[in-house]
């Protein structure tokens, strides 16, 4: 290596290393003094950025934990207020029980009423003043947007008619047919052919078949006096479109033939006066319908129709013959109908009273009005389908009053043993149906084990019904093995929806609404719930809905580091009006007894709210635990990135310090090498 004095490269290199080692020693000293591996972005740019984000999250988690703690304290204040209200309600119930006892005089009850009112005032005060940091908690301002409570009062009274519930008059459905008034023709004896429009009067003792030709569409048939006429049969126009009027007929038929046989479509039967048909057929299994609807029939009028059969009918009263297959529709707009089948010991009907005969099929049945009193002792529906696979389409009833009793079929719906009915819809009607034992043999067990069908729905033993909808009606529906509304024994139905109905619906062995014993349904919805009265009296559950509207602004407890991480807390109104106890009183024994039910409902409401608030508190406790765990783990992760490993840093410091000292020594040696040039000059 050349010797020079102008440039000493060894010195320069040694000085650079010395300075680097001194800088490293300085960094190590900074880490020791701060305890952090990262003291700025220059130490580790990406690690520094990650660490700073974690520090922001740690600050947020610390605040979240504080939020949860204060939120829990707020809710505990609300829970304390609700507990005080529950305590007051217990005292109110105690006062009501006391006042319900007749050992109290009227003066005693007045004294009890004073305390009763004071406790209600206490509830008002608690609900109106319970607050946290100035926020009133129990007055409903943090309740749901809107909610309703059903207040029930049970009273024994005469069952209301539908006209009481819906006072507005119904729009009566009418076909608009015109009653024939002339000419008037007397019919005295034998079979008779009607070939022109007019009024035909059956004379005393008349017997025979009356055939109406296609040219005679508007015909009225009446009789000269009220004496019974035997074996009178009417055959409608072959092409249909009949406009037939019955006025005060009294008929007894002994043959298995239809009293009226319609043909074709668009037939109309109008009733005037009181009409009676008694079927006393010699055969015990008559298969013909009393009134066969042909290809389609509408029945209406201001008169009545009474039909009775002495033997087990397989054909319908108004509908189809036994085994008749078709799609004819039946519509009844108005009229009064009284029908009876068999006797309790003489056999019942296998064909529906109004609908399809046994093993028959037909189209839809629509009842737009009328008054019906039907009693069937067999396996067919009063209105709907018969037994043995009988099938009818959809059944629609509105604006009608119906009283019906049957045994193994549904009173309104499908028959026993595979009977089928489509969808059932009942609206604005007064229905009283009982599915019970009406046909007994000789064994005592037969008296117990009947009533397989539903009151409204499907019959027993494999029968079916479509969807069942009942609304805006007064309903009494009782069954033994079937549901009040739903399926019969071992039968099926679709969706069941019952809304705005009052009355008594019950089943001895099945569900009141839904499944009969061993039955199946798709779904059910009942609003409001209809409890059974529990006895044979007309106990009506009167319901009134109180709608209480809140502001819909829940308390928000922020529980996370993101904008949407929060708990919405709803606390409903706890004032007496919301509890439903505003009108409660104990001034009389009767009022005290009624107040017990009101207070039970209020307690259920208050305890439900206490449970809700308690669940919020429990949720916040779990949230706090989760936030604490997240805080600890985030802090541990941030420590891994940022904190200094003191042992490791000490090793680095020692290394850098030794290297600095060595560089310093080597710098001194490099500087000494320059002085060697002087030795050469001296020689």
C-alpha cells in the first residue's frame, strides 16, 4: 500500500464505520429509554402504521367498555323502576282480592278504593320520573313505533247476532229475475206439461209429474190450499235457464225421485211463502237429491223451505244425486232453510244437506245470505260434501246465519270417510255448529265416541279440506274428536286463518282451532286468540284494543369501534294507561273480580318488560366481557409489533458499543500510519 499524506483512505473508511457504530449505539439507547422497538416511522414504516391503527382501536375499545358500563347502569335504573311497578301491581291485586270478598261493606270497599287509586298514582309517578342523567325511561318515549294490547273482559250474556256486531245493512245478492203473475192455470190431476210462462195452481189431491218445456222459462207453482199433496215431482226445462218460483207448497213424496230436477245451466229457484217437502221413500237408502241442481242453480227469495227425510239419504237435499259426477255450482242468495235427516236411532244422511251427494262431485258452493237450521244424523256435512269420497269445490259463506248439527262429518265442510271440500271462506256471518253424537245404536259406547268431524273444516276418517278462512263473524263451533275449526278425526286441512272473531270455539279431544285428534294441517293463524269459555253458557270474551304510539327512537348504546356496532334498547310505556289498569276499580265486588283479570294481564305485561330489560343487561354484560377480551388481545398484538425485546436490544447495544470502540482504536492506528512518512523524511 502506497504511503501518502494528502489522502488517508484507511482513516476515512475507519471514520465511517465508527460513525455508523455510534449511531447504532444511539438507537439502542433510545430503545432502552423508551422501551419500544419502534420510536418512529423510520424504524419500521409498515409496522409503525399497523401499530398506530391498533392504538386507535385500543382507545376505542376502552371507550366501548366504558359505554357498556354506563349503559348497563342506565338499564339497571329502568329495571329498578319496573320492579317497583310490579310490586305496586301485586299490592293492587291484593286489594282486589280483598274487595272481592263479601265480608267487606260498601264503605270498606270505598276505603280500599282510596288506597287502590293511590297505588295507581304511584305507578304513574314511577313511570313518569324514573330517569338516568335526565332521560325519562319508562314513559314510552323509547318504546316501539306502535304496539297494541288486548284488554279482555269476560261476561255472560246472550250470544250476539251478526247484526249486532255489524249494524250496517248488507248488500243483498239478487239475480234480478221477475216473478210471473199471469196467466193463472189450474192443474187438477195427472202428469202435466207446462209449455208457456205463467202461474200454475195445483188443486186439492193433485198427484203427478209436472214437466216444464224449454219454451216456458218463467213459471210459478203454488197450490190451492195448504193440505199435503203426495208424490208431486217437477222436471225443469231440458236446456236450463229456468226461472222457477215456489209459493207455499206442502209436498210429501214416497218415491226415490227428485222433487225438482233441473237441467242445464243458469237455473234460478225463488222461494215465496212457506214451502215444505217431506221425503218418506219406501227405500231406506234413497239416492236422488230432493232438489237436483242440474248444471247450475241459484236459490233466493223471501220465503222458506223445509225439507225432511225419514230414511238415510244418499242424495243431497239441495245438490247432486248419489254417485253423480259433475262440476255444477250452487249459489244461495237468501231465504230461510230448515232441514232434518233421519232420527237419532233411525240412521243419518250420507249425502250433504246442501252440497254433494254420497260418492258424488260438484263445483263451488256459494252462500251470500240466508238463515239456515240444519240437523243431520249421518256422515255427511250439513253444508259441503257427502261421505265415501264425495267431493265439492270451494265453499264461500257470507252474510248468513247458520245453525247446524251433525255427527261424523264436518257441520260446514267435508263429509266422513274421504269426503273432500276445497277452500272454505266464512265472512260477516253468525255460525253455531256442533259436531257431536246424534246417531246412536244400542251400545253405550256409541253415545261417547261420535262427533268425529270438525265444526268447520274436514270430516272424520281420512277426509280433507283446503284452506280455511274465517273473519268478522260470531262463531260457536264445538266438536268431540275434531277441532272446532280445522280437521276432523284423522283428517287433514290446509292453512287456517281466523281473524276478528268472537264466540266459543272448543274441542273435547283436539285443538280448539287447528288439528282434530290425529289430524294434520299446513299452518294456522289466529288474531286475536279465542279461548274456550269452558262451559255450555254463552260466555263471550269481549276484546278492545288500545293502541299506544311511541316515538320510535330507541336508546342507542354504542358497543363497538365501527359506526354500526350498537345496541338498540326499547323500553315500552309502563304508565297505567299502557298497563290497562286505568279503569280498574274495587268499589263493588263485581268490579273487583273483573279487576283481577285486568291486573293479571298488567302483571304479565310488566314482567315481560322486566324480562326484556333484564335480557338487555345480560347482553351488555356479555358484550363487556367480549370487549375486554378484544382489548387484551389487541394490546398483546400491538406489543408484539412495537415493544422492545430488552434482552435482544441489550445484545445489539453491546455489539454496537464494542464495534464503536474497535473503530475508534482503528482510527487512531490509521492516523498513526500517516506519521510514518515523517520517519522517512528524517532519514
